[in-house]
C-alpha cells in the first residue's frame, strides 16, 4: 500500500531525526547534512549554483539502449537486462552532440560569475556505465581536450557503477582517462564479495572512490555489515541516498517488495526510510570511521532543483559562494595558462618545444 504523507509530517520527522543525531554537520544553509571531515568533491555541484554540471545518461542520451546487468527493485526506470552488452562497432560521438555540449558550456561560462569556472561531468544512467566503455572514452577525451581548456578548470569527472565490471582492466582505463571519482553501488549485488574485491583494486588507482547506495530498508543488515569493511578498504566517502520515485514501474516493484511505503513530495516523490540513514551515520560516528557519510536527502533534492535553469535566478544571487574549503578545491583545479589557452597558444607552445627539441637533436613533439 502506498501512503502519501503530508510534507509537514515528513519534514518534521526528518528534522527530529537530525536533531537527535549529535555530531551531524550541516553546510549550504542546512541542505547538506553529513558526518565526518568533508563530503566528496563530486557532491559539491549539487549544492552550488555558480558551477556547471553535465549529466550523461548512458545510453539514452546518446541514442543507445539503457542496459544494465542487474535489476534492482528500486531502479528508476525500466531498462534492458543483459550481461554482455557491447556498444555497436563503429559507434562514434556525433558532431551534433559535441556542438550541443559546446553551446551549453558557452552559455554556462557566461553564467558563472566567479573567475574560476568549475564544471562537473557525471556519467550515469538507468544502466551500468561500464558496459559503455568506448562511449566513456570518446566523451571524456572530448571533455578533457575541448571543454576543460575552454572553461579554464579541470572538470570533476565521476562515473557511477554497480561495481561488477570494475575489474583491473576497466580501472586502469578509467585512470588513464583521468576520472577523478568512481561511485560504487554495492546494494545492486546485495553487497557481494566480488564488488568488495573490486573496491580494493579501485582504491589503489582512482583518486576518489565513493560508495553510493540507497537507504533501502531491506538492506539494513548488509549496510551495517558494510561499514567496517569499507573502512578497511580505504573508502573516502559514503553517500546514502534516499529512494526517489521516478516511474510507475519502479513504484509498483517497490510496493510489491515492501508491502507498505510512505511517500512525500520533494521535487519528485521520495520514500521515507524510517530513519535508516541517521542510524548509519550514528554508527559511523560511534565507531569513529574515517570516511564521511552524506545523507542525500529531501533537502539536497530541493537544493539541486532550485539550482536548475528555471529556478536558479534568485537563489543564485543569494548563494554564489562555496564554503571556503570547497572554494579552495575549485581554485586548485584551475588550469595553468598553458592548458587554459586556445589552439593558437597550443601551436606556439609546441613550436617552441619543437625548436628546443631540434636544438637538442631530439624528435619533434606533435600537436595533440
Ligand atoms: S545497478 Fe543501477 S542501473 Fe542497474 S538495475 Fe540497479 S539501480 Fe538500476
């Protein structure tokens, strides 16, 4: 049975649970609730208006089917379930897609008022993104070679995965492609040993490995078992997201699994988790785990929604500052003038290096 609860009741419950949790920290006017030192930089963009996010939904946003090798009850939208999907031979990023991205960032660069134009590249989907490695390769190369220099800042690139295909081969590919972060969803495999083993490999090669898995009541026991395991692995951040309802199919599957669900309106419908996330945070505080835990909750969702193009005008005026430590991180990712420069500066740079190489009797560098 689905019970729609009034927002007053839902928010009151949430705030009371937060008040009971001593040690809970807040940033961004209360929208960001977490424990630990700081959240993953990959989450900053959700709270901040003066930054730009591009989210690639593999495969629908590039004309390919949505394919995943799992079938989670709470998955947002229906998708094909296949274990061995491959991107069709000869698939190429279209010039239309590149033009649309260029145009988007031209507008975004004007909109962002600080001199450090920070952007976030999110690779996700109702799919398993690691089934689309050739697409990831082409897209990230384009974003690194064209959009990063244009914006003047190294964008934060993160890819979501259920972890099943995060083998050494794929980890090294993601590393070579300069992904900053991998987000692993262990709930998709009921917290399998294989996925924990893959996490152990990933932390050795990827700068930030975050666990993002939902606050799904049937996972309660497994979530608590996970906490010491990910501490031992060296995970830096844990993101517990509340279940968001995006489709009739998803809602029906959840209802038939749980029997009873309570939903309330945020921007979309959100499921009340009965306080599971606060219980997890309490445990992380009591056991003094080193990773941060963020509650990706209704207030995060409202914040992100208020930053969309339709609504950001007034809110942006009020919120054009990161917390200082986030601002520092953003400026640290500013590219040097050489990398920020356009093609002419690049040519001049390579010519200079060619002259130097010829003087030294070495082979000439090529233009990227
Ligand atoms: S792993 Fe992700 S995309 Fe795949 S079924 Fe689960 S929630 Fe959906």
